[in-house]
C-alpha cells in the first residue's frame, strides 16, 4: 500500500506532521479523522520511501541482521512495552542497546515515524527487508486487538523455534558438506598431480595400461586441455540457474524438486507443516481473520510450491468450503494436519489442535534430522571408498604389472 505524508490539527489545536499507510488518499483521510486529527495537507509519498527501502535492502543483503539480534530486540521491546514505557522512549533505549548497525538505523527510523504520528505497524512496514511479513502481521494484529505484549511473546516463540530448526538442519549438513568438499579437492589433486607422474613411468616401461588407469588419464587430459571450457560452462550454468530460480516459475520448480528429494524432502515438508500449524494457530488466537492468516502463511511458509497450495486453499475458502475440505485436496498437507484441522473446526478449538500438530511435527523434524545424520555417514564412507578404490586400481594395477616385469 502507498504511504502518504500528512499535516493535520490534533485535538489541542497543534499542527502535527507524519506519514500514514493507506489504500487511497480518501482512506488515509478517514484514518486521520478517526484518530481525531483534521487533515490540512495530504500527499502521496513515493520516491523517498522507495529509495530508502532500496538502499536498506542492499545493506541488509550485504550484511543481514542476525536472527539472534532480532530475537534480542524483540525480547527487549516486549519487556519495555510490558513495563509501560512510552513507544518513543522504548525505541530510544533499544537504539542505544542494539549492536547491529542496520537494525539500529531501522529502530531510529521507526522512532521518528512514531513521533510523527505513525502506528507501530506502519513504521515497521517501511523496513520489510528486516521485519518479515509474519512479524509485521503479528504486530498489526496486536495493535488492532490491543494485545501487543502477547503478540511479541508469540513472535519470540516463533522466531526462536524456527531458528532452532534451521540450526539443527545446518548442524546435520555441516559435516557432510565439509567432507564432500575435502573429497572433491583430493580427487582433483590426485587426478592432476599424482596420476600423470605414475602414467609417465608406466609408459616408459612399456606396460599396457588397465581400464581404471586409462579412465584416470582420460579425465586428466580433459581437465588439462579443456579446463577453461569446463570452468566457463560451470559458471554459465550457475549464473543461468540463479537467474532462472529468481523467477516465479523457477522458484516453484526448485522448491518442488527439493520436496521430492528422499529424506531431505520429507524433512522440509514436516518443517513446513510445523510452521503452518504454529503460525496459523498463533494468528488465530491473536484475532487475525482466517483469510488474512492464509495470505500471511502463503508469504512466510518458505517454499513456493507449498505457498501455491495455500493460494488454492484460500481461493476455495472464498467459496465457503471451510478450511479442512480445501486442505484435504491440497498437495503436501499430511492426513494428520487435515484431520486435526477438521476436528478443530467441528469443536471450535482449532488453536489447541494446531498446537498439538506443532508439537508432533517438531518431534518428527528432530527425529528426521537425527536419521539424516545417521544415513549420511555410510553414504560418505561409500563415496570415500569409491574414490580411494578408483585411484588405488588406477595406480596399483599397473604397478603390479611393473613388479612382475622386474621379476
């Protein structure tokens, strides 16, 4: 939605200035009148905000705000707000205590917007590179229902919960990634420096090279003669894939393929189900309308293939089909999720049912991560044995023939 710069007269007759977010100029004027302000000047704010957001997005992309800093900021903000500290003063304290430069600048901007009469949600909307749609939606729901403290507490739970899941997945994949990189490096070093020297010695002795040695020699010649084409092809492939994956269709194809990877795909589906149940339950208990909640979930679920299913579910919900019926025909949603949502709809206790789904899939994610760690070890051993075995045959088979010749 566009932003408007306004100048108005408040109840005390003082002239105030600020920014406001609204669907149109008339809507902005109506919001000001509801607050008791009489607008005297109202103009759409375009280039300034766009330029600011553009610069902030670049800064955040180059140096992202750490999840730990965002959690700490949210906890401190909750404590100050719960203690009854005025918003402007609270953000001044937070600005002084925050270490991250990007977050510090965002806090200063939010404080300035609030001074000018903006709502907390509208002030945070200017910093979408730092505060996610879910974060801003929760703040908006808290403002509308007068439960900002509860909204912040739920936000802290969601952010910490998702940070833990991501940390567990990274920990599970860290070791195999390091081993794979080391194994690939050893393969190329052996292929380019060790094998050619042995092959030269075998050729001088007139030994007929076995198949593994010929294969290694062929790979060496390809790398030494066409390395620039290989590197160029890899760079072009990476650039092409990155460009394609930035498109809507490319993102959908990539996320769909990820969900089909054995074990890893099921891990992402379970994590998405946990995220869906947790966020949807919290949004429902915060008083966010169901359609709005589904729209928020579509933007924050983290997988465009599942997000498309949310869009389809939302379209069917507009036709009056409830929640469980559209979910039953959607992809990726497990029978347990659908059945628990259906029971929640029937009993009017959907938040509790979703909480149970969250607990179940949190346990499932933990179990799958452990299983992934257990399975990766044997796969790495097999890969290591294959590389070592290949070079052992390539070197020691002709070496054995050379020994027999010497005898």
